[in-house]
């Protein structure tokens, strides 16, 4: 009877843990799934062939709208205004983010199948039985990722109001000239082969540009938030793994616990490599993109300070909002990479400080496997060239800042 009661209690605890894990997992992924699922790039493990076809059609339609209604006209306008540095900078503030958003959309579209096993691993981590302390660690990391998502969406919402809603009331924060805006105001600096000022071409073009900016903003922030969510999740798993290493001597079967720990470490290493292989080219593009935009925004802010009478308060607010948005996203990549490095280093230190001298020779030899794996640094990279850390971020700021003086000299 006693054994049956114990078994019944264990089964009940496992069921409750599974239910709690499912609720936690659904809470964690809700915002990411809502955003990426809207554009058809959320990795779905159980998607039917019909649903896959429909999501692919949705992605193709969105890509074509953004490219033909916004990206090509903005670069066409860029060619026409070549030589006017203020107009060129104003153009690049919009055209570069649009191009980066399309790159992110294509990247997630192509990598959906690769990311499905990663999401399965995340779900298993939440569902499997774990201690209350481990759950608290995972929830803390998940809340951090969730706050970043909310912040990103808030900034994008404010930017959308400034860029799309205000021009509908004939208020624009852009740098406008007779060449860039010969007729009615549009959200973007563009040039079309038809007369945009005539109805219904103007209304249609305005709606298409507004949709393109909304979709681009959501993909821009959604992809970053999704990557941050994956990185912070693996950071939580690494923190729990470090505590498990420190408490190996408390397990009744040391060899079994050590073997399980080695397998868990290898799983986390594969997890990190999949994230890096998926996002490293995107991070390289974003590194170049941020370096260019930082120099441009720095030039604009200095121009405002020296020629403040020529710039409205509204345009200044827009420039600062766009700068904060770009700076925050780039900082997110490097902060997430820095946290990952810190957690990986923590595994090595935990293994190093473990009382290995109290173990048997065979047990010590097995412990060295974890130490050797942890000795190799694991981090996110930009194109497999630059580690995404705060040191890289500071170097990028220093390099980009040097180009501001070049732009100022060209203006003079």
C-alpha cells in the first residue's frame, strides 16, 4: 500500500510538472509566435503540406509588396539625389532598415526547418521534471527576453506613428526638398514611374508604403526578439547545468549523474551552434548596417546642434527615436552574446573548482570531458568573423564615430 501511494504521488507530481511546464512554455513563446506566425515564418513542427503552402504564399506576397512598393522606389530615389548628402542620409535611414528587414524575413523563411528541433528542445526543457530553483532560473531568463520583446514592439509602434500616421495628416519628419517630394507627402522618400500625386495612385501608394513599413518593423523587431529568446533560454539552461556540476556529489549514483551531465552539455553545445549557424550571416549584415547608421545619425545630431534653426523639434525627436531604436537592437545582440560567454565560462569554472581530488581516478577522468568541452569558447559570431560581445560593440562605436568627422568634412 505504501509503495502504491508513493508511486501515485510521483505520477501526480510528474503530471503537475508537465502541466505547469506547458503553461510556462506557452507563456514564453506567445509574443514571438504571434508576430512571426503572422508573417508565416514561425517554425511549426506539425504543419500540414497545405498549411506550409499557404505560409509560403504569404511570405512571397509580403516580400513582393515590400520590394516593389518601397525598396526599389527608395533606391531609385537615392540614385536621383546622389550628391546631396542630407537627402542621401535621409533616404538611407529608411532604405537600409527596409533592406535588413527583408533579409531577416528571408533568413527565417529559409531556416524554419532547421529551427524546428531547437524549439522542440526548448519545449522539452520546460516540460521535463525540474526543481523549483531551476524553474525560477528559467523564468527569470524568460522574463528578461519578454521585456526586450515588449520594448522592441513599443519602439516600433512609436516609429510607425511618426513615419506613417503623421504623414497622413500632412505632417512629415523627413528632410524634404522639391526633388525628393515634388507632390503630396508620402511616408518614404521614393520615386515612381507614374505621377503619385494623382488619385487613386496616391492613396494606393500610401497604403502600400504603410503596410511595408508595418511589416518591416514587425519583422525587424520580431527576428531580434526571437534570437534573444533562444539565447536567454540557453543561458538559463547553462546556469542550471553549472549548479548541477557543483552538486554532483549529492547524487546517489555519481557515474550516472556525470554521464547525464556530459550528454546535457553536448546538447547545449549543439543548441548554441545551431543558433550561431542560423543567425551569423544576419549578424554580420547588422554589424555593417549599424556601423553605417551610427555614423549617419551622429552626423545628423551634430548638424542639429550646429544648425538647429534649420530643423524642427519634431524631426529632432524622430532622429533621436530612430537612433535609440537602432542602438538598442545592436546592443541587444552584443549583450545576449556577452551573457552567453559568461555562462559558458561559468561551466568551466564550476568544473575547475569541483573537488575532483576526492574522486576516483576514473571519475576524475570523466569529469575532464566536461572541462575540455567548456574550455573552448562558445559565442555568437557575425559571419564567423567577429564575436558578438560588448568589446566588439565598443570597437564598432569607436570605428563608426571616426567616420562622423569624414561626413562633417564633406558637408563643409
